[in-house]
C-alpha cells in the first residue's frame, strides 16, 4: 500500500488540478472592456462557483456569500490591515436571468475589479475542463465550510448538522481503479478518529432543500483511463482537520492512500 500526503496549501493550489483560469493575466487593458457586458450561457450555480474561483485565483480569501433565485454575491479579502498596502476587499455580484449570467465586480478599485472580471471571463470560458489533461491519478479533497458552503449549496450543510468535503478524482493513468466513499475517512485534531461518511440517501434527505443535491453526492465507481469522479461526501457535523482517501487498484486489489490536511 502506498501513501501520498497532500498538505492543505497544496490541496488549495491544485484544487482544480491545473491552470484552471488560463493563468490569469495580471492586468486587464481598457481595450478589453467589452467583456464588462458579457452574458454567459452558464447555470447560475456554476456562476457562483466560478466567482469564488476568480476571487481565489486573484489571492482573495472568501469572507462572505449570498444566494437567491435570481443571483447573489461572493466576497473576499486579501492582504492585511497590518501591512503597508493594507487589506483589499472585493466582491463579485452575480445576476441570473433566462438569457444567462452576468457579473459585476466592485470594491477593489479599477485594476482589481478589471482583474476579477477578466478572471471570471476566462474561467467561464473554460468551465470545469482540465488542461492539460493529467497523465497520472489525481486526487483532491477540500473541506467546504463558511462562505464556500453557501457558494456550493442552496442549503448550508452545517444547518443540517453535516460537514461537507468536495472530492475530485481524475484517472489519468493506465490502471483501472475503484473508488468507494466508505473508504474516505475524516479525522479530528492530531489525526484522531476515523469517521466514515454518512449514507448517500441520508445526506440527500437532510439536504433535500437543495434542488441539486441528488447529483452532488459522490458515488462508488470504477474509473478507467480518462474517467473522473467529482462530488461531495458528508460527515456528521464536527471539527475535521484531515482526511484519508483509499483508492483500490482493480487488478491487484491493492489500495493507495492519499492524505489531506485541511486548513484551519
């Protein structure tokens, strides 16, 4: 059995397993301003995720989010009030209509706002496609809480007594591998405890107020080369600090363990 340890910082960096925002340019030139009026043919739920990703790509930590049937916002902050430059707060407002989605950045000044707008544009154009495709097995896990939970769910899992972890597994290698949520164990402080996820049906029941919860729970799967599995595992509400995911080689039956540490 092999074990791979991935720290919380690295997990954040590879959260999308590549240069998801197309390696966002630092400055948006005024000549590129027409994207300010762009309407994107994407789902409103995707728009919130992409707005959060645009903020994080630009170095922001999410601080707040709000969702409604016709839109909402995602806000973040970077820097520190103790630093010479001070802290910068920005937000992306999301407007959803039958014709698509538009976004409006604000709060950070012209260059920060234009940078966020350009980042969102690139992310929305690329969607969730990974380029270049991975050439080995890639595994990532991220604890979803606070504003990030509002971005991902119309019903916050914490209000239902649950903790959520987003898991993404891409099989870029030649082996066939099998995944099973029951082999995704969460740990408390110091690696204590081995908490298994709750059953998928129970998670869907407790989060029934989210109309898309049926498609969000990750399921057992056999992944051949090029296959991917993305979704959430849910645990009883708690203070989880790390996680171990075991993935089994279909041919040999041997398991590889991947360890993740969650940022506090």
